[in-house]
C-alpha cells in the first residue's frame, strides 16, 4: 500500500462553468449544491482524503466567495492541520491577467507546486460525481511503470459532455491515441478528467507548454506527448455522473433516489464529507405525505412531496404539491403551490397558489433569492 501523504491533490474548481451558467452565475462549479446537503467539490475532496492524501490545493478563478465559505479551514475533511492541509489558490498568476486554460492555471500555481514535497500529484475537476479510491489508481500506476495514468470509463459518451477525450487503449492498458471531441456513436473509452503523474514531470511539461505558447491541456500536454511518455489508463466502473448541463444536474440528483446508486456513491468505508450545519431533524406536519424523496435536516413539510431532493431548511406549506423537484437550502414553498420538474436555487420564496411546470428533459430553473 502506498503512502497517501506522498501525493498532492489539485482540484480545478471553476472548469466548465459555462455549461450550467444558471447555477454558476454567483458561485464556482465546485460550490454548486448537490444531493440535499453536499457541494460538488465534496466528492473529489473526500475521494482524496479517503485515499490518505492530506495536502490539497484548490485552484479558483472567480466567484469563489461561497467556495471559501463552504471549505473554511478544511476541518470537515480533516484538512485543518499545521503542515499540509487545504490550500486555496486564487487567480493571481505569473502574469496579472486572469487565466482561461488549465495550463495557465497550473502555471499560475507553479510556486505552490515547486514548494510542495510530494512526489506525485493528482489533478481532478469538480464536475464529476463519483466515489473513487485513488490508492488503486496509484497501485496501477506503479505496476505499469507509467509516467501518466488517466482515469477513464467505458460506455456511451454522455450527451453535452465538455470537450470529451476518447482514448484508444491497448490490452495492457497503455494509451495509444486520444481524440478530443470526436464524433462517436456507441460505446467508447472516455476520460473522467482525473489524472495522476509525478509532480516534477507535471512542472516540466507545463513549463514546456508555456514556453511554446501552447495552452490547451488535452491537446498540447497530453495528445502531443502520447508517443513520448508512458501514458496508461485506469478504468473506473462505479457510479459516475458528469455535470455538463442543467439536465444532467437534475438527473444526477434524481438518480440518488435509487438505492443502488446511493450504496455506490455513499460507501460507509469511504464517506463523503461536507460542511456541518447543526440543524433540527426534519418535521412532518399532520397532513403531510412524502414518498421516494431525500429530505435534509431542518425541513418543515406540511404538504405532499414525491420524488424530490429537498436541501436543509426547506419549508413546504399546507396544500403544496411537489413532484420531481430539486429545492435548495432555506427556500419556502407557499400554500397550495403545484411544482413539477422544477429546480429552485437557495433562499427562494414561491408565494401561495403558484403553479410551475417543467419537463423531464427541460426542468424549470428559479435563480437564487427570487420571489415568485
């Protein structure tokens, strides 16, 4: 078993935000709420911590107020420590401009990379929800004598996924070729935006790209070097959901109703940690009815709720009927409202007798703090 403290974690908290502009207008991709009590960053962060990694840098670009508020000192993830721990890496780069690409963002945190002692580094995005054990990736990496190990999944390419990478992989796991945003139908090996490599190799490759004015991570750092380095692939087979559109966000929340998904995602041996908010238990009124829903603590329910995800502190008044909704923290649904296929951001008030109806492929979205 490798030592987890020989690996540094790096999370990109802002990538692909334009795909769910509605939810990332006032926050980073990493702090988008999910599943009743979590934020998207809780998943990659908990995966790193559960694999024994105790030094994590979070690369941010803008809008990171709610992210910093959520992560705090990293105590909830046991990352509040004297040495190592959690590092926020805001966007004050090697030049004064705010970067747009992954390579620029890595170049801007070069001092952090150079000062770290860890031998390996894991890079991950925040828009992939899964529960992965990185120590297995590391074992495969060492066994193959790889320079870079990418994590991939075999299956149908999710629609709308952000510039997908599709790999051709030898039977022994070596990557022979990678295509970026190809037109593929049917099953393929697609990347999950996670990779493991030696820290000094990452520094060298990023510096090499910057000095040639090449800033596309997949094209210039990976694709260009398929022949030059030993790039291997590790297949992940558990539950995974890419958040690449409002629709996929809605579906990922709805998938949590399935016991099979919950057991894979919330493995008691590898728990997903989040910021603690001590709330009273949910209260159900006399005439209330709740079926097949996830209800967080602090909710007060007087109406009918079916197939919904309710975050902490949501209030559903008498006569209100909610079906297939995702309702975020501290929102209030007034008496006799009818909602179906609606995604409601935090602190929204829906006044009495309102009727809102979306469709499975197009849920209605109500933005943060609105009054309807």
